[in-house]
């Protein structure tokens, strides 16, 4: 179970590294993948919601430095 979670989260980060910039659209897709991975790993729903809120705030609430890729910024 933990190995599956690690693999899925690694794929999300790898996908984000390939993006030119963070947008609401690709961030929403990333959050969806993270939500599914955590729920499949039996993480409690309130914990998942709280974590996703924090990730969304950090991903969309801060400006990405021009020299950083989205994967590095996350």
C-alpha cells in the first residue's frame, strides 16, 4: 500500500515537472491525482481535505520564480 502511494505521488511530481507553468487547470489535475492516491491508501478524508487545501494554497497562492519549474516550486 505504501509503495503504491509512493509510486503515484512520484508520478504526480514527475508530471508537474514537465509543465511549463503552474495553472489552475494543471494544479486541479495534480490535486485530483493526489486525492485519489491518498484515499486508496486509506488516509482519512478530513486529513486528505486539509492536506489538499494546504497544497492548493501553496501552489496557487505564491508566484513561481522564473528560474524554477513547477516541479521545483512544489
